[in-house]
């Protein structure tokens, strides 16, 4: 075995000590933080410069819906 195998096995054993519930909570927390960041973005950043109607040009809405779906999936399934 090379030294890289030894280091890799050490890191793998450390990662196995982390409970899966803690990993799930941290992952969902990252998604919630990203959702908060998206919702706080100014309108000038999330809409195209030309005026268009409807809900499709608003990128904030689509990104928020996508993040909410991911949060629900990873929280309950």
C-alpha cells in the first residue's frame, strides 16, 4: 500500500464516524441558506433588462421553487 492509500483510508474512516442524520441536516441547511440568499437578491439581478410580461422572466421565482422542492425531497424522503 502506498502512503496515499493510508491517508485515504484514514479520511474514509473519519467520514464513517459522521452520522447520516447529521449529514442530512447539514445538506438541508445549505439548501435553506441558498434559498434565503436567492430570495434576498435584488430584482435588477434576477430579471432581464428588457421588459417582458409573465412569471417566466423572474429567475428568483423559478430558483425558489426548485430549491423548495429539493428541501422537501431531502427532508422527508
